[in-house]
C-alpha cells in the first residue's frame, strides 16, 4: 500500500459495502494535554485522502477544529454556569440578554453559525424580538450581541470555532440621552419634604449620591454615628422579578467610607431611625425580623429594591418636584458638586465611580478631597 494511504483503511460493512476509514493525528488537546486522533469514514478512497490532506494542513497551521454537536443554547448555558467570578445580578443580566439569541438560534450548531445569522438576529430583534413581538431598543440589541460574543469567545478557547462571528456584526448606533435630574433648588425641596418621613435617613443618603443598592445594603454595623461615616461593603439588588440578593459592591471603587456627617441632617436622621427601630423591635417582640439592615419596614423586613424606587417616585409627587429616576439623584449630586468646583476625581471617589477614564484623566483623590465633597453638598442643600 502506498505510504500516502497509511491513514486510510479499506473495510467491508455487514451489508457488503466498501468503506474507507481515515485516521489523522490532530495534535494535543488544549485542556487535557493528551494526544488526539480523529477518524472519519468515507464512501471513496479519494474523499478519504482529500480529508486527510486537508486535516493535516489545518493541524500544521493550528487551525484544526474537532467536530462538535454543541448547540448555541448548550454553549450559552455552559458559559453562564461558569460565571462564578461575577455577581449574581450580573449573571442574571447576561441570562436576560441571551434570551433572544437562544430563542432564535439556540438549536443551531455553534460551528454552523455565520455572520449572516447574527446579522439576521440583530435585525429580527430591532423589528419584533421582544415580548409580544415588540421592537427592542438598540441598547438591548447591543447587549445581546455582546453576550453572544462572550459565549463564542468560550467556543474559541475550547477550539470549537476558529473565529468569533459575533465580533464581526456591526452594533446598532445608540443615541445617548441625558437622564432627567434636579437642580439644587429642586433637590433642596425634596430634602425638606422627606425629613418627617420614617425613612428620611435613607432618602438623604440617596440624595447625597449613594446608589440604591448601597442604601439598601447598608447595615448598622457599617454606620459610625460618632464619626459621621458610613462604610459601603455590600449592596442589595434585584435578581429576578420576585427575588433580590445582597452582594459585594459593584467594584473596588464602590467599596468606600463616606463622611456623610458633613451633609446636614444625615446623622440626626440616622439616630432617629435607629431609635425608632428599637421601639418597633420592642413592640413586635418575636415577630420582628432583625437582620441588622438600616432600611427595613416596621417588622424589620428589608424592602425590595423596586418598592424603594416606587416610594421615591411617590415622594417626588408629594414634594411637587419632577419625578426622576432614583439613580438620577447621583447625577444631581455630581452636577451640584462639579458646579461648586469640587475636583472631578473627588466627586468620583465620593460616588464610588468605576470610570477608569475619569481616574486616568484627573489622577487620584487626595485624602482631604472626599471631605470637600461633603462640605460642598452641605452648602448646596442647606441645613
């Protein structure tokens, strides 16, 4: 037998048909380090030889891909299961973003996916990819393509595909709209209205620029009333429509100590709330659920993040100020501080920003810089 035919073996099937089994050394498996051999069966010797030659060339170039039956849906699930290094709410965001792709292309083999498939997915999402056939926003389309791209990065690492077709799809243009926010006078009006509220301390913390998750994740052990500081160590976030979770802060910049005592009314409101909670705990007895959180209801139960936002909107209407998103209080605080001349890097330190560009451009916050933020808020919002 000619040497070129050594990887090809002729045999006869049980039905009497002649077949050609070809075997090629495919190098070392990237994960196990073991030698790999791949075998295919062909009806003709010519087909077998052609496959052997092509496969050897791919192996020599480092471009060989073993055949896989993995579908996009299966790969998405494997990728999600491996996201142990990120917060639960982030995983839930990825899961939600992948829904359109899994719904539309989930049964397709990963190795069969093309740029045209992903282009068609994006167009379908823009037209009717949402619930009830509604169009999805450019932001949603971009989020889905971004998540699929990360899934296909896993496929490349596992040598299932040679290229990431999702990276070749043009992302839809997103028009950025500035979120509505208050001016200093409106913020002061809201502040005055909520002072008698049971959760006045929480609203003042939100007004000072803390995230919703940070206010709801705050425990009394994180509060030093004598020093006038709160320590951000965790956040309470919504995971699904019915569940929430307490997790680490969004980033290392988010983990910080804030001298909120510099902001008028915050420490007195916190003292009042702690006293009130003690009375409620005594009145409820064993029916009081005490987990140590600052923001709880009369029975000691931590509220859902959505309730906090809804209550904020109701207070806006009561105070006769524009109803803005709760998160926009951070924008309001940032605008107020920057207008007062506080260095941007100190504003970022107070807000727990994760914008690397901001830190690269303006340097690092000085030790006294974050105190200047509190003093500026005190001047802007009044006592």
